[in-house]
C-alpha cells in the first residue's frame, strides 16, 4: 500500500520518492528481508502495569516460539492495542495513559513496542532512535550544532511534507509484525511509525495520537484518524500549514480530531483532592515539593545541575523538598552527586514498592529533604513520575509530553524546537509557567514560586477548572475513536 507518492491528495516529487525507496532498500540490505516470515503472538503480563491489566505482545518467528504455544494465542474480545516505541520516555508515558483509559472504559489493553523484536523493522527503528538520542545529547553540549542543525531540523525539517514520504516507505518494513494480529482490533499509536505500520498492514481501527503541539509532516499517517491535543495543532494539521512552499490539501475532517490532553485515568480520578492538598501546603507554609525528572535520552544535565544547586539552600532551611526521578539513568545521579552536595539523600533504587509506600506517606506528612528514584525496569522508571506527580507541588520539566499533564509546571529549556509550543500552550491555558531558557531565569522562577505561593494556588484552581471542561480527557477520547473508527 504505497503512501509515499501522494499524501492527503498532495503529489510528491519523483526525486523524493526515489530517496524514500533507497532508504528502505538500505535497511533491507543491512538487516535482511523478513517480509516472508510470519511472526506469531504470545502475551506476558506487564507487572508494573498490573493495576490496568496490561499484557505485553511478544512476537516470535513461527516455529521458533519458546514456552508459549503462540499458534493458540488469542486476543480478548474487548482487546485494544497500544502501538508504540521507546524513544526517550515520552511515547511510553503517553502509551501508559492510553492503556489506563482503555482499562477504565472496559477494554483489555495490549502493549506493542515495535522496536522490541529481532526483526528488520525493529532494527530500523532502533538505529534511528539511537541517532536521535545521540543528536539530542550533542545539542545540549554544542551551541553551534543546536543552532544550525538540531533546532532547525526539529522545527522546520520535520515539518516538510516531503519528509513524510521516507518515513512512510521505511514503515513498510514493519508490516510482517502485524500478520498474526486481527485487523479489526482497536489500535492507538503513540508514535507515527507504529501508526503508519498498522495502516500498511491493513488495520482498520487506527488512531494516530500526535504527541506535540507543533504541526509537522513527521506525524502524518494517512489512513489513520489523527488525534491532536490542542486547537493550535488542529488548525495546523487541518491545513497542513507551512508543510510546503505552496498551499496544500489538508487532512479531511473525519480523519482529524481534537481530543484534549493525553492523561492517565489514575491521575484524573482524584485530581481535585490532590489540588486541595497542594493549596493547603501552600497556604500553611509547609515545605514546597519540586519534582524533577531525567528524560529517557538523559539530555539537559547542565540546566538540571543548576536547578538542584539553587534549590539546596531552600532544602536545608526546610522550605523545599526535592524529588528526583532519574529514570533508568543511574549515571546521571552519580554525576550529580559529584557536582553538588545533596546532603542526606534518601534513595529508592530499584525499590518500587518502597517508593509507593513513601508516596502514600506524602499525603499526610511534611517531608523536607532530597529523594532520589532510580529503576532499571523501564516501566517503573517511567511510572515513578506518575506516582510522584499527585503529591508534588511543582513539576519541573522541559515542555515535552509532560507539558500536557494536570499538575502545576515550571518549564525549563526545551530540547528540540518542536517542544517550544508545548510550553506556550500550557502557559495560555494556565497550568504551567512560560519557558525559562537560562539558568538565571529558572532560578528566578523557583525563587518567585517559593515566595509567592498564590501562583501555585491559582494554577491548582485553574487545573480543576480545566478538568471540569474535559481539557485532560484526550486519552479517553482516543480510546473511543479507536473503537468506533473505520
């Protein structure tokens, strides 16, 4: 099913098409052609996500299955598949939100990480992801690279319609991974490659959940229903605005839906109570809690270091609590402790059960100090932030996927130009600050929210209003779209 030569009724030039075909051929030459192999499915529960009954889909070449008789594996009648890849933590985090809301709406969620198999398409994804992660880290060390390469690529390079042609052609390599999956199962993709792959494979109920607020051709997956979180993204995709030097035909209305922000059911169900505790802590003068997260790519260390250094005097005075989720990057913790004295830091290293007990204690106790979290397990590494969010006052983050979550946010400098509009959206809706791009500006923001606690109160009340308006219902809406789309 060719999707490279014409995209939403817009013809692609022959040079771009040849380049796309060459790209696909390169990966086949490097990793082999598995288009004739049948991959059979078996299932394994994801222990960390047992509270939403999520099973991991394991794909094995037929005849080489291990313990499970994959030929007899059957999906539940109420199955919903979340197709994803690990690229940093963002796409996994959104995927968990989709699985959570699917479970809340009565579906059985299945997890399909297309990068996790010994297949040609999986190897193609891992190679490109490694390159993206490396470039992301380099961009934080080299101002020239960031200014002349990384920023323009993430804001304008990925925006060009011609860019989509190559991705569409490469995604054809993922089709074999779908040959044992029923075509009519509702399917939500939290990255464009799993969406394109599902469409190529003939899946009939595909939702392409677009993660960013900045419209780019990178995220196009013709044949799927495109879900966006904001009005800004909706109009940009509706018109394919700026995707070429000439006006383009846009996405038809039945293939483009504004859903709201993608948020887990568990973060929404008690949100008003969480905000009530935030307001009480702010107005009673208790230690203010700052949740800092290290992303999956491990970039942005210098800014991270400056924030921690600035917060430590407040910690020693009992005015601040610093909660740091290092994800699966223990090396960042070790690097940080060499650069700044964290005092008597309490560590939850591969202690997920201990972390959950600690989070429960935060509901009633005032706990100044520094707390460090690290987990080798990727699901625990990602979800630890979700556990800590309800009991935190401020989430300090770059304006990526966390920009859309229902907690007061302080935005540090973006990594990649596409993230800029996440902070702008949050600032305008009132659940986050403007972006603080320098060490000085983020230090000033931390000082201000510690001395003027009504800023937190205002944001907490604003988040309650946004919830009542359905602003954070995007994951629920994506589930409904997948169940009803054709």
